[in-house]
């Protein structure tokens, strides 16, 4: 038996040895092929999920398109009520679901719970939003006329999610999509398929209790070929995809070709600028959590520290000192800070990145490497590394999904640091540590950070759901979660109504018959 109550958690979530990987809600479909999910924590097989067949995909799409026609007629606040009940179920199941996330994906238990908390938070947000899907009234240039803008449900939303946030990213999308009157088809990462089964079990119960039709929440499972069925499917007006820039380039192009919309959340290359007035009490935890939290596998993970030369040695020594305190080990053990990487491929990429950084001239301050010995049998545990590097190194320009932190110096004014921060292809998250008001405002101004997220005196990761989440450039341009991100899940309609007895034309055009 596995320790830390995993067996019990799996049971509470309805996870079996072999699980059907395709579902339209309370109906499940099994194919022959399976994906085995091994835990990076101890290398053990957790369970299997069947791969979606072409025929079953068709059943899912038929069910989803039919459900949409009913679901969009239910008043938005009533759809909000469904999401409210879903949020309550998540509150009840926070412990087992958080544990499964931690065990299947490898992030610390605290972060596993945090991820479920993000799901609960977005449900609460969506419930309020269900009464605020407001359009506007626009003054018409013509007498006796009024213009309006309305937001209508869009249709089937296809969700492709990554292994690193195996449940929260799905919820960011579904909670909003559902209150907007859309139905969802989710292809989870093949590296965390059991999380999709667990989530589907939870929402299926809510849908059943409310006598709602099949097709409002669907899951499909498999590799990229299963995702491709969705990207090529004209019945899906919106694809929301989280993952690598490589994946997003393909998905974005495919979806655009058929005039679908895509919401892309791709790679980041996030930096913290550390200025001469930065407070070390804030800098050290901010930078260290950003770099080693989730073993560096967040798209918002801190990859680069851009430090002013006048404080460089002091900051470097403080960060290096803090790394000495980091405990690597079983993420279910709450005394550990850093768990494993997702799999051995990720370990190989991490090792390769360190070699490349060295070959390009990087100076290793904290040696990386694979952790061996008792408790580390999965072969997925690595040491967080620190390397002094130059921003232009090819490896520094590239997102490596692992705990490797690059330190670099800037001199002179903050503008030089901002140039370095912006001098990468990605544009997700960024931060400045400063007590100088002018520096902070410059960083946030039009000529400051070019990222979708720009923070002052906090790190690059750990965004709250209330703000819109996403970034520019190779990060893909999508925004999900808070603010007005809901609009992408709806279609905008402009209405002009004439309540006069005449028909004046716009722009003063005369058309006399
Ligand atoms: C991701 O890494 O894909 O800001 C999402 C954060 C989290 C979300 C990260 N709230 O770190």
C-alpha cells in the first residue's frame, strides 16, 4: 500500500485500477488502448485510463452539441447555481483531490491543496459573474434608435491542459464557460489522466443531482492525436490550450485555418529585476519560491534574476544561502519543499539544459543533478540549480521546465534591466523588487515590462484568480481566469433597434425611392 492516505483518496475520488477515459457526464466509454499513470513520487503505477477512440469522440461531440442547445436556454444565474454546487463539492473533496494532484503530478501537498483552492476560487468568481454578463447600451447617431451590445453563449469549448496544473486550469476554463452557457470537452495531459477522471466524477454527480443532460462536461483522453480531433473540428468554436509554445504554434495555426478562436497559454521566461533598494526579506522568499516551487514547472516559474551590480554579491549570497535550506523529497511529506519532476524525459531536459548553460560559459553556483538513494527510486528528483549566465545565451532564451535559475547583472538605470527582462521571446510574468516609486512605475508603464503579468515586490508565480491570466509574444496572447476574460467564451452581438416611424440611414446617406 502507498502511504500518506493515497489509497483512501483514490477511493473517495472514484479512481479504479482501469478507468474509462471518455465521458459525457454520467456516461462513460472505454477503448482498448490505455495510458498508464505512474507517480513521479515513487514510480508506482497509480492506475490506467482508456484512450478515446474516433467513434467515442463522435459520441462525445454529438452529446455536447445537443447539450449546448439546452444549456444556453437556462438563465445564466441558474447556471451559476450549478457552478456554486460544484465549488461546494470541491470544498468537501479538497483533501483527496489535492493529494491526487500531488501524487500524480509531483507538486508539494500544499501546492496540491492550493490548486484545488484555485478551483474553488474560480467557482466563486463565476457564480458572481453569472449575474454580470452585461452588455452595454450605446448612443445611436440616429433619432429614435438605440444600439446595444449583447453577449451570447458560444458553443462547445475544447480545453487542452498541461500536466503542471492538472485540475485548476480546467476549472478556470469550465467555471467561466459554464456560466456563459457553453459546454466543455476536456483533453487532459496524458501525464496526469487520473486527475481528469477524478474531476469528471465530481462534476458528473452535480449534473445528475440537477437532472441536467449529458454533454455539458465531457472528457477525452490520449496523446496529441486526440487533441488534434478537437483542433480540426469545426463544431468547436473555441479551443483553450495550455502547454508549450511548440504545441501552441500548431494548435493556433490549425484553429485559425478554420476560423475558430483560440485561447493560448504557452511558455514563459519570467524574470525578477532586483534593484539597489530591494528588500532582501521580500526578494529571497519571492525568488526562491518562484524558482523551486512546483520544481520549476509552472509557466510562471522564475527563470532569471536580473540584479543590479551594486547589490549583486549580497543578493547572490542570500539566494545561494537559502538554497542550502531546501529539502527535496516526497511531496506528500509536508516538511519537503521540492518534489520530483514529472518524468524521466523532464529530468533529461533539465540535465541537458545545465550542460548547455555550462558550454555557453555559464558559471554554476549551485550544482544540479539527479537525487539518488532511498526515497528517490522514481529517478525524477533533481536538485534546484543556480547558474550565473548571460541573457543572450541560447539556453537562457529558452524555457526549461525545471528548477534552474539564471543570475545576471545589470548596471546603470532600471531601463537597462527592463530591456533584459523584455529581451526574450516569451512574455508571461515579470516582477521588480524596489522601494523606489519611480522605478516601479517605469516598470509598469508603456515602456516597461512587455508581459501579461507585471508585479512589484512580489515574485512571478502565484497569481490570484481575480486578475486576467496570460501573456504576450510566444506566450500566445490568451487571457483566462478573472477580470473580463469571460468574454472569450461568448460571442458579441451588436444590435441597432429603430423605434421611430422613419428609416434614416447611418452616415447621413440618402436613399429616396
Ligand atoms: C501555470 O503554470 O500554468 O500564477 C499556471 C501561478 C498559478 C497558475 C500557474 N496561479 O503560478
